[in-house]
């Protein structure tokens, strides 16, 4: 419940949601697709520099209190993975695939986080939280995929939403490393949508 969310966690979720402004730069026509790719490379570079100073140099700036959790003290933080994963899908996929994949992270994940409760890496979220995540992800993807792919776009949107929900709901542990959903949601969604589009030839995969 919202009342159970700490003030620091709420701040992180608001910072998380503020990233929606990045894909909106392209959606609202402020930049071209090529320019948007450069913007994403820039923000990823900034995140990488911040992480270098935090993890290698050892600087303890106040901004890290808002961007990181305690378990990220010795690992690349979620905010950086967030930027890296969005940048990757923007550089690889066409806008009608990459933009909704990014929005699933910037909108769907914070909603899921506020509804869900803190869990261990191998513990899945509650069904109602997963249902809300799926609904939000489907809602943000259909407006992009349906115009691009016609009726097939509905199936692509559902596949992308399902993949994003799975990535959000369960964090696998590989060789003692927890696969953060900030890293997995956009590529999972983009690959799922691409699989449907590739199988049907309804829309291009790359922009």
C-alpha cells in the first residue's frame, strides 16, 4: 500500500517517473529520432561518470542518497542501469518499439513499486501488482504499436507488456548477481514486441 512506502522510496519512485521526460522529447517533437539517440548517449555517459566517481573514486555526494539503495553500495546503481537499458533499446530498435519499452520502465515500474512491497531477489510480486504492471505497460505500448502494425500491434503490445511484467515481477540471481529490473524491462519488452512483428512482418523492427 502507498501508506507503507517510505519517504525515501517515494522520492526514488518520483525520480524514476521523471525519466518519462526523456522519451517525451521525441514523442512531442522536440528532437528527431537521431537527435534523441544522442541525448540518450549523453545521459548514459553522465550516469557512467557519476558511477565512476561513486564506486572507484569513492566520493559520497548527497545526490547518491536519492538515487541509490543500501544494497547498491558496491554495485552499479539502478539509476545507471535505467539509463543504460533505455539507451540500448533506443539505439537498436525503431521508435514504435523503443519508446513504449522505455515508458514501461519510467511509468510502469514506479507504479508497480508503489503498489508492491519490498521482496527478496528470488521472490515474485503479488498478482495484483503484476496485473497493474501489465495494464500500465499495455496502455503505454498500444498507442505506438497499433498505428505502426495495425491489428497485429495489439498482440505485440500484449507480448511486450507481458515480458515487462515478468522482468519487473521476478529478479533472477545469476552467479550471485541480481538482474535488476531497471536493466531488464526495456530490452525484454522490446524483444517481445519485435518477435511478434518479425513473425508477422507487420512493421519494421529497426529505425
